[in-house]
C-alpha cells in the first residue's frame, strides 16, 4: 500500500503528533510505501529519506507569533495545494493528522481530483476544553461547522483515545472509526534505566522526587497539583516536586509555589532536555503525577509506566484508558484533597509503589507500543477497499 501522511510539521520539529507520525511511519515503512508531506522548516532538506520512508517538505513561511487563540508556530504555504495535486497519482491513501490546519479545499482535491484516492484523519486532540473561554468557543465553532464536514468526507477516522473519539467525532461516523493509541518506546523507557548523574546535573539533592512533565498551561492543572503538594509537604519531609516543562504560565506558577511557601521543595526545569536526561528523571522519581483538566491521551503517563513507575492522574479524557487501578491512582478533576491523598498513599507505601510499577510496565507492553499503533493503521485501512 502507498500511504501519504499529511501534517503541517514533522521531524526535526518535536511534538506529540510529530512523534506519533515518525514512529508509526518507521514501522509501516517495513511493509508499505510511506511518504510524509509537510512544511519545510529552516535548515531542512526539501526531500529526505529516513527509516525507510520519504519526507517531502513544501516551502513555507513559519509564523512564530500569532494572534490569540491561534497557537504558534503556524506554517503559511501558498504551494501546498499544488504539491498535493502532484502527489495524487503516487499514493493510495492520504492521511491527515491535523483537522484544524487542513481545509475543505484540501479535502476536495483528494476526494474529487484524486477520484478513488482514500482519505483518512487521526484525531490527536479532542474537542477543546479548559484552555480559555475564547479558545474553547472558537474550537467548538470550528468543529461544528468545518471539522464535522472534514470528518464526514473522510473514508476512515482514527482517534488517540476512546474519549477523544466519543467527544469529537459525530456518532454516525463511529462505524468507520477506530481508536489507535499513541505508543512509547519500551526499550528507551525501561525499568532497567538508572538515574545516572541527573540529580547532580540539575541540583536535585537527595529528596524523594515526585515528577510531573507537561507544558505549563491552564489545562494541565498545575495549580491543583501545587496546592495538593503544599499540604503533602506539611506532613512528609524530604520530598520534592519536580516540574519539567515550559509555557505561558511559568511565571504565575513559580509565584504561586512561592506564595504557598514551598521554597526549594518545588523545582522547575524549563529547558529542553535530552531523551537520556528524561529517562533518568523518570528513573529517579518515586512516581509520576499530572493534574490535567483536559487530556486527549497523555503520553507522559505511558513513558513513566514503561519505566516501571506508578502514576497518579485525573479521571478525565484518555487518562483512565491508560492507567488503571493496578498501575496507578485516579482522582477527580480540580480536587487537591484527592491529589494529596493519592500522593501520601504512594509516598508511604514502598511495596505498593513497586507492585504498581511492575503492573504499569506490563500494561504498557500490552497496550501502548508503537508496533501496536502501526497495526492499528493497518487494521483501519483493511476495512477500506484497498489491498494491504
């Protein structure tokens, strides 16, 4: 089968969607012809082959500052439609990975000019919620009047969680839809990893670490996590909350942590770190915690669990599909009291942490590998009138 993956950005740009496409394409390319059609970033080649698949990059102006609520960066490419037309004869399936970037004209090119070419779409994000009132409203408006038309035009829909599919795709489209979870590299994120020199590198001291990794924005719920940890710190000594990420709320969250009197008990790392450093941070922590109020999937949970760490997370979005009772603890959204209770339970019970960590690793190996994600695409396409 000849598959063309469409996304506004791709490697070396790093994001959850881009990681998904990279890892899935690596595996699909072992049996199929795969091309990624994307925007050309500065200092990247217009054409490149890697891991057995092709990358074609279209010249584009990249906007790094955009008006609210459009999140940067945004590529502006006057050549996209002409490039898409040139690709039509070369592929059986065109699979989009961003319902907000591609428009009805792009869909019409594939469906009408391509005639028998098939169109797919992966929903990497559920309907917007808890970002801010304007963003949420405009996101809903887009999905109701444009996104719905794009989804209707597709031959096949995928979603990164059952919750994302349920809340985003119209119910009458569910028969042509499939949940394809994100994956994780279980060799990279592994219980055999050790913390190496990571404590010295980031001056973490010898305290027990609770790790949280996410962009510092409203929907990640850090205010609730910090409020809960402030209560934990009153009862448990030698515990540090380590927050890895950057974003628009960094200054506000640092001030909030200071106002709570947490001082050096909270450490923020806002720099881009290597994958090796990330694996060592997971290895160094007692457990992973995130208090999202909106989370379509939550790849960081899988990374922590693959490392053999228990996790605690909000009972929202795709999170309950990842962690279950044997591998972690769920709490209700915006509930610092429940977060505190979950943190204390894990901090005070080493045998529980070990047992949950073992079960967490097993759950990831069974359900959340990139090999399983790639098989999901093959299963999705096998439902179509295309020979695998």
